[in-house]
C-alpha cells in the first residue's frame, strides 16, 4: 500500500503500520506498506501542497530507491558460496512460502520476494501515529492513490521522531513504531529484507502472507479494513502451512500464541472503551481542568498495566507483550492495536461461512470495494459472532 505494516503483536513490537505511503506489516503486538511509484505520483500531483510535502515525498523516494538499489537475486545468492549458510536456509524458506502462498492460498506472488536487500538497519522505516490527548480519533494523512491513512512513514528514524515531536508539541499523543516490512502494492517487486529475514519460521510465514494479501485486495483509504484482512488471511495461511508440514507441535504453540494475543487484544479493547466513554462524557469535555482529566486518563492506563500483569501470570513463561508495555501508553499507542485487529473477527466469520474457500472469500470482499466505509462496516458487523 503505501505502507502497510505487518500483522500480529508479539513481544518484539513489530506492530507498526504503513506510514509513508507504502504498505507495512507489523507483528508487534501488534506487529505489521507504501509504494515508490505512489510516492512519485504524490510529488507530481501535489505541486501546490508546499515545501513540506515535497520534502516528505523526497525522503520516501530516496528510501525506496535505496531498497531497489540494494536488491540481489535470491537465485544468485543461493549459488554464491560466500552467502552465509543461515541466510541461504532462510531464503530457501522464503521461496517455499511464496510457492505455498500462490498454490494453496491463491495469493499472487507476482515476482515479489525473489530478491534480497540488506539495508544495514533494524527497520525498513518508521511510522508515526497520533491522536488528540483526550480523544481516540486517530490523526490521518491524505496520500495520492491510496487516500487517507492513519500513519505517516519515514525511512529515517530521526525524521520520524522529529515529526513526532512536532505533533506532541501541538498537543497530540504520539507513537513511533519501527516497520520491518512493507508492500508497494505491485508498483515494484518487493524484496526480502534483512529487517525480517531472521524471524522464526512462523513469524516469517505470517509476515509474507500478510503482505501478499495486500497485493490481492486493497481498498484505498480504509486502513482498518486492509490491515485486519491481511491479518486474518495471514493467520489462516500460517495454520494451513503448519498443517501441510504436519508440524503439530508448532501448530499447537501457534494456537496458544493466538489465544494469548486475543486476551491481550481484549484488554486493550476494554481500556479503549473506558477511555472513549470518559472522553465523550459532556461533563468531561466541558471541564477546563486538563490536569484532572490527565490524572483520570493515567489511572485507566495504569489499570490496564495491572490487568496485564495479572494476565501474564497465567501464561507460564510466555510474557509475549512485556516489551509492548515498556513504551509509553497513550491514545496513539492503543489505536495501533485497534487498526490491525478490530475487524479480524468479522473476516474470520466470513471465511468460515465460505467453508475456507479463499477465492469465494475474496470475491465477497471485492464487492465491498465500491461501498462507503460505513456500509462496509455495517456489512462486516453483521458477520461477527
């Protein structure tokens, strides 16, 4: 997409989203994309938007060009005796996952992930999220081709944090998250990156299936729809991948991880509901005492931490989200979870109704692309159990 981050949250805070104009995939516990051509189109179509926009798109072009320049064909790397054995093993796994995605999940790889690029950094880019101090309504940015997205992506961490500082100074809650992978939505052949090649097999498979889902269906301007869809398909794809290998131990471990993740999401959802009720209370909205409102907000966030501490004790050595809770909790941080998972139950229900037939599943969703966002939400809401 423009930048569409990965998918599920896990202990490594890969949960970010496309912030620049690509499509990213985070698996930050929310872990989980934008395109260069999209960026080029942005410059060509936004001549009246000022120097700031031109500067933003210029950094995006530079970042995408760096990735394109550093690509090496996987086939050549596998022939090269200088390629480290561990990297060769992971690259062969990528090729197997691509084939599985095409033949079993009906996701067209279409030349993607046949090259590898080492960017020499931990993340491909960094996304900036923002929301008002006393509201859960996420700030959004408009981009040519893909419409409005609820994040702003930068290929430079200092630039991302500079933007975050500006937003914070303007009174917003902000969150900056590293994005390991993103999809250019077919404008370019996306390579495998060093930022995610060392993932465990299940995480790597989930990430690739997530990103390839964006290639099959992407609705401009509907971040929640696109990310939740990719998350749900990646989840189903990974289950089928593990079953195809008859790796029952890994499947059981994954199912347990999904359950822990669902419990985490439930905690976040409950807290968001409490905060939303507080923010929308007419008495609170008219209260001029910001300090008093901040105190109550912090009380609810501390309550979330306490509930998580109690929950993690039931997981026996699986503190999946400890790293996530080490970052500042605020409206922008909580919204990142909502973006990726709010609609996942509806997509799961639709896939069940289609008896696992992914072609029928995507055909039904394709019909929603011409509807307004509110109409899509109503249609999906009717599916949830």
